[in-house]
């Protein structure tokens, strides 16, 4: 459900369905919260940056061993496997540290 309303400046604005609230059979338009709109825009930018940084980290870490078919970003060359798309930053860091610890322990004394 979309509607057009006038802004205080006299411009038309499309009211999104999420702006409508139902009160029985009556629908009313609640005031637009600019903070919420700005927060959504900032969140979208951060999500895009996060995705790009994860891609860069995956390529830098896994190189040609990166599995990237169908949008995946996985390094399955050794355990623990790292999923750069789904693992949290803490999980990725921990898995990288465990891999490094294992390699260091395998160095002959």
C-alpha cells in the first residue's frame, strides 16, 4: 500500500507501507522519522563496506585457494575452515590464529 503526501516544503512524497499503521479498519500515516531514514542509509553503507572488506580479506588470505563460486567466500585449504561471508570477525580471527599456532608447532626445534 503506497500513498502520496505533501511535505512541509510542498513536495510530493511516497509513503511506504511501513509508514502506515492500522487502527482497526482505519489506516493512518505516522510522521516520518528522519533519524530512522538516516540510520537505514548509514546501515546500508556499512553493510556494503563490510561485504567489500570481507571480500578483500578473503582474497588476501586465501589467494587462489579461495572458493568463491556462487558468491561464496570460503577458505577450505585446511582446518579450521574459514567462511569469510558468514563467520563473525571474532570467529575468523580465532580460526586464523589456530591455523598459525598449528603451523608454528610443526616447525622442528
